[in-house]
């Protein structure tokens, strides 16, 4: 096939050329294959999740289970009695499962199975996006790669990732078809899909910006599609409506005395100034992370695909222009949000592909479009792709990539292992291995004969996904949290010993002798025991990230929230070194946490200050 960019087949025309004659046009085999991909992914991830015996991400997983429990108990959507402030959809889904299962202990595996189903169902909207550009079999490949990404480890966590992945995929598809034909109905479909994604996680309110930005980009790419006259502009009133309502609501809240920052609810701390240079740095770093995550090839060919589709869009292809506009707007707006968050103190100076992996299917669709077009390699676009694919991973500090941040930086599972295997004397290193990985894949992308590359390159991407997934799942399965109940200890050790309406308070204290096992045990105990609905920590301890009460030890040993205001509790569970006035009811977990029946103000036995309590806890 020719490599001249001018003669690369129009994507829509190329698809038409591949279509069978009218008599056999209704080929159901790609749809059947899509179904098998979806069912297979669901089965595989459900099975793998069974090896995960408890939550891995604290306090996030505890937060969602507390909210679900509060719904089941008729207390509304609350978090330890405080406002919830996060997207409600996951909590609602968990509450439905919890109501049927009866307890968190019984529901836990069903939570993960539901996540696996949601993650697998993402194949459907990804297939539909790809199908706007390529034939059914190529679209199946895009869908299969989208559900094979290593971020599949998120199905084993009780968090929003799986639900948001499928929700954002449908929103991106809604934007794609609305760009092609922006009818009032399709605009409302975009707004509805964006609302669902927003209610999953407020971060995805950015999809509205994605839609508006993509609309503008579409008109730049395809000037023949621009509205001509006032009558055509008026039909975009559904798009303007939510912006107008949001501005009015914001002004009304300000007028009522609510601060601008608290209009963001639980994310109020993110109402702040941002350093453009830091945001720009993290934007580039996340692009480099994407390049390595995707095994280089989709990033290397992206400039070719965008040029090819832009020319097709200018020539009259709505689907080609729509994809370019969607790809550009989604990646710019989505990664800016991730980069802005990462630049704050709450970003912990590390990559967060956890918040951006919903964009990866767009890159994979681009790869499939390139493969379906016959692997065009026009000189200028190829040179740009090679430079970008080489530069981005090499700009990225290797320590950012090879880290132990779990689901935050999924490629770290692979590159931490590579670094460990190459450690020692000699020139070999993880950084060198990364360089060879990048150079080798760029060379393969642009130098291998097309008949070989057409098979070898998607296999290379899939193999990288498989290797990373294997190590990421292994890291999840072997996480230290599973030591909390190792040996067959009861997970619901508190719920099994108190009545369902008995309130239990978690009391924790940071000590010099404290261990990771002890901290994990406190989180996991609260996760699996719905009766735990409150927490208090002794001054000088690091709060657990959820609404908690700070207490001090008075000279009489009474725990006080403020002078003369004691902490009152029916039951309390805490570390084994803390002795409370009351009855010792039970001991649980391998950290030997203790459940006490107090039935009133909480007294600590034998101490008269916070410092004495810390010494006693370590005695």
C-alpha cells in the first residue's frame, strides 16, 4: 500500500471497501466476538478479584462502604454522621448489593463482581466509537484492548474506577455521535451521560468542557459544518443551558453566604491558585506515562492518525472530524484536570494515571484506525510521531514511573520489577531498559514491513498489557493487608458480637511502636463491620482521612473532645495496648485489636496525658 498521505484511503471509504456485498452485509460475527470479549473479561476479572481478601486503598474504599451502609440503615447518604460530599452512584450501587447480601462480609465478593461486570461492559461503547471509523473486526480489537488494560486491577477495589470507566466511555461515545449530528436529542444525550459520569465522580464534570471544546474543534476541522445563521445557532440551546444554570446556582450560593471553595463540597481544598509551570510539567509527565503504559505504538502513530482523519474531515467525513475533535478535546481537558490535581499537595508528587485511564481507549481506537488504513507512514507525521514517542518517556523521571503507588501508577508494577531484576553491578538499569523498550518499539512501528507490523504491533501492545497486568495483579494479591485476617480470622468480628443497632467507635492513636499491620487492621475492621459508625483519634495522630473527632486525655483519664466535653460511646475498638474502663468483649485481627463495652464517657485506665497513653500503648 502507498505511504503517501494524500492517497491514504478516506476512513469511511476504506470501511466501505471492506464491507461485504449487500446479501451478506449483516455479519453478526463481530457482535458475537464483542459479546465473547465482554463475557470473557467479566469472568476473568471476577475470578482474579476473589484472590483479594480485603480493601487495598485507604480510606477511599472505607468511605464508599460507610456511605452504602448509611443508606441501607435509613440514615441517608452520610459519612460517619457528616455530609457525604462525593458522587452518589457508587454508594447507591453498593447499597443495593448490601441490602440483598445482608452484610459487608457477605457482599464483598459481589462488590468486586459488579466492578468486573462494569469494567467489561466498557467494551461496548469503545466498540461503537471505533465502529464509526473502521469495520466491525477492527472495532472488536479496539474494544478488546480497552478492557485488557492493566488498570483492570481497579475491579478488586471498592472504588469508583470501574463504574466511571464505563460511564465515561458512554459519555465519549455520546459526544462522538453528537459532533457528527448535533441534534437537540443528541445534545441531551451528551448532557445525560456527562451527568451520570459526574454523579460517579465529580472530576468528570470536565466532560462538559470536553464536549464544548470538541464542538469548537469540530468546526475548525470541518468548516462546512459550522452553524450558518442565528437559526442554526439556536439549536444549541441544550448545550448552553447547563452552563447558565451552573452560573446562576453558583451566584445564588455566594449570595447566600456560602464561600466559593465550599461550593466544591468535599473537594473544597482544590479551590486554590495553580502554578501553570507545575501544571504543565505534570501534563507532560502524564503523557509520558501514557506512552509507556500503552507500549509506545499508539502514541507514536497518533500524529499520523490525526493528520489522516483531519484531511478526511475537511473532505467531508463527519466521523473522521468528530474523532479528531473528541480526541484532542478529551485529552487536553482530561489531562489538565489530572495535572492540576497532581500539582497540589494532595497529589503527593507522583503520577496519577488512575484519574486519567478513561482516556486510553481513544488512543487505542487511533491505533486501530492506523492498522485498518494499512499502516500509512507519511514522512512528516511519522517524524513527529517518532520524536514525540521517544521524547515523552525519556522526559519522564524514571522514579515517577517505577514506583509502588499501587493503582495510582499502574505501569509501576512492571518497571519496579525490571529495576529490581537489573539492580547490581554493571551498566544495566531500569532506565536503560526503558530506553531500549522505547527505541525498539518506535523502530518496530516505523521500520517493520507492514505485513509483519500489522500483526506484531498489536501483539506487542497486548503483551505489554499482559505483563503489566500480571505484575499489577500479583502486587494487589500479595499486598500486606491480607495479613490482617490471615489464618481464617473473622472479618466481621465486631458485627458478630454486638446488636445491629449498637454504635461502635473506632479509637486510634499513632505510636512509635505502631505498625502497618495495626493501621491496616483498623481500616479493614471498619470496612467489614457496619456497626462501626464513628471514629476518634488522640491529638498528635494523623487523621484517617474521614470525618473524625480529636480527643485528649484529661488528668482523670477521661477522653475529652474539649475541656468538659467527654467522648461518649457505647462500644469502642482500639489497639491492644490501650486499656479502657469497661468490659473487654472480644479480640480480632492479627493486630489483636480489642473491642470494649464502655456504655458512657470513655476513660483510659492508668494514664493522665496523651504522652502517658502513648507510652502505655507501647509497653
